[in-house]
């Protein structure tokens, strides 16, 4: 039988010199040669496992995605054993159980299955991540922990459909929420979300189930969880309330809180919102890094738009509005502008609801409407602090809009946001709120509309050969798409980038605004003056191979 090093040399993934180095380390430490080669990063896990499978005469299965997995095999093995030994049951025929393993030398798992459950075990070798992903898919996130909690609490329903044990006493509720297993379960949900680049976690109770969804790159995905998690929904919500300093007893009113957690030496800021629903409390957790570097040049502006933005934010006074729906990245753009202006000689004050990120050197104020500390009242007081630049989180009413605009006319540069679908609608929104057109024309420097589009995964990016459904103006361009791979979770996209529509209010547009023309007329004139619309910006990203036509059509109204 060939040794592992000889097999790797035969396959051409290792040189004799590299093997010699590993053997010297083996003589010194006594560690298995394959593990040494992995530590030295001379081979990857897949190469090692393929060679180990050949050495032990076992089948090597690089992916479990297309393997048909038997429900009988899944039901036959407790989740606790699965997670403890990190294997995946694939097939059960009589007493013959086929499992996927990532450590071919871990014979104790096989012995346990034989002794405890009486199975004859056959093995196939598969990479660790494939096994972990498949366990989560079929057993659900935190399955072993849920199983352990229910066993301890005896909360599993009795045969015949009896209801599970319900925790009603406040003291019991708090005690259960502080249970080590419940803490571990909540930590698993958070860790998994952060590792998968999730921005929001949604925990939604229904009559007979609890649904957990992660928002990744703006799209919601269902996360597989064990059915029994519905018995722990109350304890999970209570645990989340405890870490965010919310009232555990109050279940009738909405509550908002925040918490800072540490995951892999990185601090993460959690914004928690709890609302009552028909079958229990609905929780949304927004995940934000505590420290994030904001750079204007890395946001995705076209070169000419970037130059225009730099000129706009260098002006001493006026107001710049960012427009777009919730979740379109307006706050990130605002913070990037403030970061660019954040110098020793500039006093910056922000009024926000909520404060999304901490900015060093910037005075940030959180509004609290319940005690009368709203945007308008804070804005009046802030002027006495002699700011050069201000950010008003959102213009929602006439008083705030009027104060912001009049403040910009007194020699301050103001940034704010409006909820409109495009840049030109910002004009009519302000007029509809009650602002006189002459004030809009004389104070607003620009309206910037934006959207976030998903970026094609660089790992599985391929050129599209069939251009049958592509518009005529893209026929001559190279069109790319994401085929789908492990890196992007087989969706073809990884990460997001912004597209912008920058409407600069010049003399010709000011005249139209004063004359109270419609948004459509302003848009028509802006296009004549060279406005690049969101659709134009999206199509440019398609031509550059950054995103797909389908993604642009998903987020932009034509």
C-alpha cells in the first residue's frame, strides 16, 4: 500500500522536496504526515482527503449537493451524535448504514454507531464544509442543542398530540433564557449569520413552526432549523431581550434595543427590534460592524459622478439629499461623505435615528421622540454649537425640512435623506411636504438617488454566450453571469455595490423648480443636461462585468 506522501507525489500535487520537509517535521513531532502537509499549506483539504481515500480504498465524494440522501438514515441517527462526530448519514438499507466522513482515521465514530445503534457502517470521504453544510440542511441549525434542551426540560410533546410544557412564570422564563444550552443556541444562530455575511436575522413564529431567515446581499433566505425549535421560541426571544437590555416580561408592545457581541475577535453591533404578532413575538436583528472604514472612492460612483460629488461636498453651504428606499445604502454614502470631510478644522454634528455606526471625531446625537427629542428640536439646539457640517438622518415633516433648508441658507453644509424612488422626485416631495419652491431652488445643491445591486461572484464568473434575450445596445458587449459555487452559496452573486443617479441643481433646473413644474418635466430637462439615470448606471455595471442585466432590472424601475 502506497503511503499518503507517495500518492500525493504521484498525483502531481506535491514535490519530493516538500514531502521531505514534512517527514522531518513528522520525525520531530510524531504528527501524522497528512496533517503536517495541511498545516504547512502545501496541499488543501480536498487533495489530502482524495489521497487518503485512495490509500484506504474508500470512495471519495467531493460534493454531497447531488447525492440523494435517505430520510430513513437521517431519522435513524440522533443529531447529538451527528454534530459530535461530524459525519453525515447518506443511506440506510437494513442494518447497513453509509456515512460521509472528513476524517478517515476517526474509527471511534464507527465503533460508537456499531455499539450504540447496531449498524454496519460503510464510509465515503467528503470535505468538512460539505458535511457541515449538509448537516445544517437536513438536521437544521442548532439541531443538537435543541435536542439537548428539550431532553433536559422534558418539553417534547407526549404521544397523542399533547401540548409541550409551556414556561409561564417570569422567573422560569428568565432562568430558561440564561440556561447554557439556550445561550449556545442563540450564539449558534448569530455566529452562523455573521459567517454567512448576513445583514439581518428574522425570527418569525407561526401556528405550528418558527421560521428563521437571513438577509444576505439584500435577499432573504430560509435557514433550515429543526421543527422542535418551536417549543423554544419563547426562551430564544427572552435570551435576545436579555442581551439587549429589553423588558423580558413585556410582550404586548414593540421594543427596540442594541447589544455588542464579539465573534472571532471582531466586535459586532446588533440592533434588535421586537414586535408582537399573532403567534408570539417577531424579532429582527440587524448586524453591523462596530468599526467600519468608509471610503467615497470605493462605493461604485462613475468617474464623472465621483468628481461631481467631490465638488458638491467641498461647497461651504447648501443641502445634499440622498434618496432611495430603506436598505439602499444611503447611510453608508452619507458616512463616506462625512468621513471625507472629517478634518481637524471641520466641526461635524449628526442627528440620527438610529446611530448606525460610530464615527471618530464626529458628534453623533440619537433622537428620542418619546421624550420630545426629535429631529427638529435637536436641530434648533445644535446650531448653537457652531457646526460647519451637519447630517440630519431623515426629513420626515415640514418642520424638520424647513429648519434643515433654512440652516443650509445660513452658511452650513447639510446632508439628509428622503424616501423617493428617484432623484427628480425629491423636488416634488419637498414641495408636497410644504416647502416653498423658491426655498428648494435656492438651498438644495443636489439630489442623489441610489440602489444596491448584487455583484457577480468572482469565483464562478463566466461569459454569457447566448445573448438572445439581451437588449440590442448590449449585443456588442461581453455579458457575464455567476454559475454558482461554494464561495457564493450557489447563487452566483457575492457582495453588493451601489449605483447612483446624481442630479445637480443648476440654474436651468432652479428656474423650473421656482415655476413649479412636474417631476417628469424636471427629469426630461435633467436628461437633456446629461443626467445619468439609475438604469444608465446599472447598464454600465453590466458592460463592465460587475453585475447582470437581471439584477439591474430587479432593483431599477425602467
